[in-house]
């Protein structure tokens, strides 16, 4: 017992600087310890990950089990039904992809439903803000726009995109955007997605006990399901979001916990769907509410974003961003948050307790995401401000009666964000000849070695932000242009690498390009659904020419170095199935030394797709990604025998001083 207590104490006293490189989060974790408040970092220390689950060597798909196989001797045993390790782990992996795909499609379908009601005039609070984007999306899937009204085009677009979810047979609409050779490969393997509902249903059915028990066959449905995420639900969410709320273009934004203001009513919106934030923006400007805040003694109402909700609005509206996933509990420790409103996805149940400790009202707003102990104030799209006004009123009351001492970290970083696919086109080619030609040319001439997508979550199983930042520094140093989404983007923003000035940390070729264009070496594209923008950029690079015929030919690679969610696994798989080498960190949910592992890490590439990679250390990840990019350059005849540049002490000092 004494020994157990000693271990617990040691865990609780793990040095905070080993848990995060985010200075503001570290300060709040120190305060949380003083206040006796627990966060995900403490829970991770106190929760030993189940090794059998981590290796995906267990199955609980029926009541003859649960069955667990020995990851050290994966073929030594089978489940009660006879299922072998490849069946068990491919089914488990498949269900992660199905869950992640379901999340993004659920989000996209909700956006599409709002769009339909906006077009029909039933929702008045939102509108079609970007008609040019509406027309370009419609054109991309063959809808005529000439001589037609916005409403006619929008109704046709709704009808077409609804098929992304409901279509029983036939290819999803955005399959039309896939480069011909990539699409041909998908057709050959029969993995072009039908509708998301069909694919997810089939995935769940095939992974039931006693159905599909050939890991190669399960793999095909894994890819088809993931593709209806990237080229389906996620892409619809991005495109409809842009059409209704505006396509992002770069703005300089403040990031980090220092965006909270002690003398103002602070409201945080956290989650994923942009409509909650859009309505909250209207509420915080409502003259009667601003007046009420002032009467309560506040200088104003300060609205800030977190996680992916924040990324949706940071460039559309210039709303400051307070931090990524792992900072959502620590920020409540400031005592300065007067209300937190959440919608769906990545909302930790642990928020309830932390919010309670600091008297912060926590509001759930979506019928698909209620949390025991949080106040549910539902947002109805037909009258959304009823909900958001109500939250602002509660926040003002909390400000007036603040009981807890306020301690806001001073950290504020500035970064340029909002590089939509459309803006990259314009930025590189100019308004009259917008194109990806300059990007392709600079890849061909070797100034830019390749492009890397560094995306995804933070995870308390590794030091927060550290892997993201170290990895990106090494990639840009090696002339690799980095595009980003999700919580990773905020990690780099806090590290100051999303400014044009960060170009001095890049290799000579990338630096020259960044300085000529005036862009950062790290381009933030948005929320996690906006990985679809990366797919569109890849398709555009193929279309522009000179870099092969399919996405698999491009000198590109992807990585989610601190991932935690099933959504991330779905994203990884749709990149792999689209042709991209994709490296994950932290842990990989499969058993080593198996045929299924070989399929994911080698076999898929042999079939013409991308493949998975895995490494935990950022420098190992960089090595894998750079080697892959060089391999693709060589295959394209662009190889000039470049050496990988390692950072020396002088470089590191320059980075630390930046
Ligand atoms: Fe065990 Fe087979 Fe049932 Fe899975 S499906 S729990 S391996 S008996
Ligand atoms: S919020 S899925 S922690 S990126 Fe999109 Fe961040 Fe990952 Fe959630």
C-alpha cells in the first residue's frame, strides 16, 4: 500500500516541463497542482495504457470472448471463433476508421442541412457569403452556372452533395476532383466510395463476428470508408463552411492564453462546427449585451476560440485563438474564463470538473453531445442566438460575481493563418494567373524539396507540442514547405513559426521562395476537416503538371505526430489511400510482426497507394518523411543527390532566440 502511494506521488510530481513545451499551459498546470485540480496530464500519468489494447491483440466482438492474443507470439493462438491476429487487428483498425469517418461525415451533413435551410430561406441568421466559391464548387462537379441564379445553383449543389451521405450506388460527387490516374487505381481495386452511410454500414457489418475474415479484403473496405471521409464528408464540411461563412484568406492573429483579458468577460468556444461560433460572434456584438457587460464592470466581451472551432473562425473573422486540445482544461485554471461553450468532438468529459473548480459555466449546445454535469443550452439553427445570447448572459453574471483569483499567462504569439487552397493559388500565381505553376516549378527546380502536411492532435502521452515543433523545424530546414491543420497548427503558431519572418529558419531554397512571395514556411490551412484542402492542393499539383500523373507520384508526405483520435486514423487512412506516405507518432494501433502490419507499411505502396509509417521521435519522423520525398523526387528524375541537413547547435540557438 505504502509502495503504491509512493508511486502515485511520484507520478503526480512528474516535472511539468516534461509534460508540455507550451509555457502558458505549464504555468496553469503548476497552478492546478497547487489548487489540487486534476487535468488530462495527471490522468495520463495515472492511467497505464493497456498493452494488449495498444497492440490491438484483443477482440470483444462477441460473447464467446473477449479473446486476447499474445502480441509477442501473434500467430501462437487464435480467438474462440478461430479468428487470427490479422483478422482481429484489421477489424479493430477498420472500426476506428469507421468511427472517425462517421464523425467527419456527421459534421459535414449537419453543415449541408443548414445550407439547405439557408437556401430555402428557412434559416435567416446565416447566408451564402461567398458566391464565387459556390460557383467554383458547383462547376467542379459538373453543375452548370451560366445564366442561373445563386439559388438555382445552390439547390442543385445541395442535391448533388447530399449523395455524399445517402447514395446507395455510384461514385461520390467529389470523386470528380480526383486525378484521373488515382481514380483509375481506386476503380481497379473497387474502392471508390458510394455514400458514407452505405460505406460505414458495410464496414460495421463486415467487422461483425463471423463476417469478413480476410484482412486483405477488410483493407479494401477500410480504404473505401476512409475515402468517403476525405473526399466526402470532410470536403463537404470545408466547402459548405466556406460558401456560407467565407473562404479564409491570411490574417495576422494573436494566439495563446494571453489573449484572455482580466478586465473583460471572457467566452471560449471549443469544438468543431462553425455555426455555434458564427452565432456567438453576433451575440457578443449585440448592443444590449455589450451594455450589460459594461454595467457589470467589464470593459467589453472577449470572444476567443480553442481547438478546431477556433481554427474555423480565426482567419474568417480575426478571432484570437487560446490554444489546442491539451490546453482546454488548463485554460480554465486561469479563473478568467466566464463561460465555455462546446458543440461536438474532442470535448473531454474532464472539463466538467475543472470548470466546476473555478466556477466557470460549461455549456453543451448540440443534441449529439451532452455531458453529465454540464449545462445543456441547445442551439437551434432556426433561432441560434437564443442559445448564444443565453450563454453570454451567464458569462456576464459569472464575471460580475468572480470569486476566484485570476491568473492569466502573459504569453501571446502572432502568426499569419488562413491559407485556403484558393488563396495559395492566388498567392503564388497572382490574381490574373492564379495557379500552382510556381509551386510545381520551385519543386522541380529544387528550391522546394517537397511538401509535408503536419497535422492533428496533441496527446498527453507525449510532451505537448514538442514533437510538432521539432519536426516542422527540421522539415523547413530541409527546404520542405509545411502545410498544417488542426491542433498542430496552433502548436507551431505558439512557437512563432507561422510568420513570414520564420523564413530565416528555412533552408536556402525555401527561404528564397518565402521571401519572394512574403509567406511563412509553415502554412495554416484550418481545422481538422480542412485536411480536405490538402487533398485539393495535391490534386491541383498533379493537374498543374511536371510532378507525375497521380497523387502517389508527388514528392509529398504527411504526419500526425501527436495524434489521439479515431478521426486522425481515418484521416491518415484517406491520405494513404489517396497516395500519400503518412507517418504517425505516439503509438500505432496494430500488432508488430504481422501480415496486416506489412500490408499497411509496405503492401499498400506496392499496390500503387501511399503507405503508413511510424516513429515517435520527431527527428526519426523527419528522416522518414525526407527519405520518402527524396525517393519520389528520384522517381520523377528530379534527384540532385541532396543531403539531409541536420540542425547544428548554432541552428538550434538561432531557433531558440527566434
Ligand atoms: Fe473472440 Fe472471435 Fe468473438 Fe472476437 S469474434 S471475441 S475473436 S470469439
Ligand atoms: S480538434 S481531432 S484534437 S486536431 Fe480537431 Fe485537435 Fe485532433 Fe481534435
